[in-house]
């Protein structure tokens, strides 16, 4: 399908529970997509369905952000690891956003999370995902929950 110049280059999709005509209309001008999902089976089913719809619409450059990640639950095997999510969906990983109560506080105050002082882990993760999107980069680091030794949160980002 031909995409017109001046149209959006990508669209960010927070995987909807129901996919309707509005969704199809929204993706029509896109050349690439960023799919946001959480590491639970219901969200992953929706994400897989959305990926299929995007590919059917001719969008082949699809990246993924995994949102609301809790390493404590992953280590306790109560949540899928980011690597499991990546393997299930087969998408390039753009970012990993940790569960963070500051997201709710910022939303309720109408204040952007990325402007919080001091910065929050989720805010930093959003900034890094945005940088990767602009720089056409993706995450290649091994996730912390897959490594035997204890490391900090920033090991998600190769640090």
C-alpha cells in the first residue's frame, strides 16, 4: 500500500482490548508502529492480534515496549520475563518500563512523568525508549531476570 509523504511515520499503540474500525483508520497512514504491552497473557494475546493486523496493513517495522514490569514478580515466576515476551511476539524491543507508583501520581497531577525531579525509574525508561525510537535503535542487552547474579534495574538498559 502506498503511504503519502507528510503522513505520520509511526503510530504508538497501547494494545486495545477491542479492535474496531477506529483502530484500522488510525493505522492506515503509518509506516512503522510501536506496540505497548504488559507481560501478562491477556495483553500478549491482544498484542499478537494487533501485530497481525499491522502486518496485514503493510506495516512491517514494528517495535515493542513492555510496560509495568516487576522484576520481583519475574524472579518469583509470577510474571513473564521480558525475554519471554520478546520471544512470544518476535518483535524488536524498544523499551522496558518498570511498574512505578509515580506514573499514577504524575497522571493525576497532569504533570509529565519525564519532568519529575528527581527522575523516576519509569520516567528514565520512557526517555530511553524515546531516544531509541528517534535513533532507530533497539535493545539488545540480556535482561536482568535471566542472569544468575543480582544486578540493579539499569541492567535492563545495558548499564
